[in-house]
C-alpha cells in the first residue's frame, strides 16, 4: 500500500492528507472551499476556519485521505456507533467504522475509521481505491441480494469490523455492519461475507468465484 502524507498545521490542529488515498473531489472542497482549494498553494489552509469546522469536514472524507491531530487536547476521532459499508455506483466500497484490515497471516495492514476499498480490480494501490475504476470504465450498480445477509441473526451494533484480505481473491468482512446501496437500501447484519475485489463477479458486491476464472492478481 502506497503512502504519501503531507501535513498542514495551526497551533491547534495538524491536518494530514495522504495523496495516495485521495480520490474524491466532493466533501472537503465543497465543505470548506476557503480551506481546501486545489488551485491554491498549499491546497489546504487550515487557518481559514475554526478547528471544529475542520474536524467536521475531515471526518466526512470517505477515503481516509484526511485525518487530524489536536495539539492541545487528547480528543480524537471516534468510529461511528455502527459500522457502515456503502456501495458506490461504478466505484469503490466505502467503509466507515472500526476498521481493521489484516492479511492472510493475520498481520494488521491498516487500522482506520474510513477507507475506500477497490472493487474494480484495477487499483495500483490495492486493497485501496486509487480512482483506476474511471480509466477502466468500471460499471457496477448499487444493488445487492438482501436475502444472502439474512441467513444469520444480527448480533448487535458496532465493534470491530474485521476485513481479511485473501491473496488474488476477495476480502472477507466480519462484524456488525449496515450495508448501504442506493438502489437496494440499507440492511443491518452480522453476516460474514466475501466482497468481490476483482471486478468480475456476477453477484456484486459479493464474490462469486470469478476471480479464479479471470486470474485476478492482488499483490
Ligand atoms: S474528501 Fe478526502 S478523498 Fe475527497 S478530495 Fe477531500 S481529501 Fe480527497
Ligand atoms: S473477488 Fe471478484 S468474484 Fe471473487
């Protein structure tokens, strides 16, 4: 996973931005246009607003490219009460929650509150999205088969949402979560599910084994 983190500070807050994880031109630029302005240098100027407003907008960055650290307080971003997995049309899978991503040997690859997982199979920054779906012309709607999530009872709310990466194969989600797809709606569940990350499944966002047929490779 690539990382290129730049920092921008006032005496109250340090804003960090990971260039490799930034794919989305909506939340920050539209939320605080006088602070986040790609036409200016530096493009983030945190001194132009209050710390509270900055925190509010940073926590809406869906990829986790933006984070902050407070200089005069121990207060830090908290995961939401319930983990939320959102299917983006023709794009990644956004996860907001207590996310812990591990490899097949159980090593922690990333721990975060916000991530964008590649689901077109083309990212050069797997397992995260790097916007390659646009160039690849990836097409996928936001529907999902609700019945597949209803085969196990809901165990509660929130807590760790474990994401396990299988080599050349899907990622496995384990924990309590809401699955959100604009077209199908929201389903609250605790079902262990494999999500497609090769882009080829006929039962998206879930894996149907197509990764083997198409020889998907995920380093
Ligand atoms: S909200 Fe996050 S991902 Fe979107 S443009 Fe801003 S920093 Fe990049
Ligand atoms: S990862 Fe795409 S079908 Fe399994």
